[in-house]
């Protein structure tokens, strides 16, 4: 499987970190698995018009985290997954979340507001010890 990177220049998050987060998210969701090859630096540069050094920095950070390994002449490969085997079985939760997102959008919330609400709720429930 592969990953299609995208950048949000208005996010306030450094471009290399956006790439790192996208790989981590794909690993968490099982979209990338051990043995999968990440796009080459050239491929990412062509896709998202980014400096090659930025892509290389993201890949080095993922290596530092022990998630990928560079194989000279072959590319960068996933060596560790973050997916929880039970994540794939949570289809009903995903459907509930999709319905909730539709309601949030119908109520006029934009993506940034939705993300802020979700982040705040996750944080406050963790602080309150709500399981």
C-alpha cells in the first residue's frame, strides 16, 4: 500500500511534521503496514511541491522513531506498525462518527471547529478519567 501526502500551508504545523503525522496516521489506521515502501523523496517533491530536504527531514524523524528504515538504493520501508488489531473491528464506531460529523457540518461547523471540538473533548475526558 502507499500513501498520498498533502500539505496544509495554513495549519501552522511545519511541513515535515505534517508528513510525519500523515505517516503515523496511516500506520495507526493500518493503511501502511510493515514492509510497505514510502514514496521516494522525488515522488513526494513532485506530488506536493516541497523542498527535498523537508521530505528527507520527515523520513529521518520517522527513522528516529523506529517506524521506517532507509535501504540504500531501494527506498524507505515501514518496519513497525502502530495499528491496533482491534481498530479494524470498530466499523460501527466509525459509522457513528460519520453520522456525528454529518450533524456537525449540518450545524455549520467547519473542519477546524470540528477538530478543535474533538481535541478539546478528548482532552477533557482524559483529564476527568472518563473511559
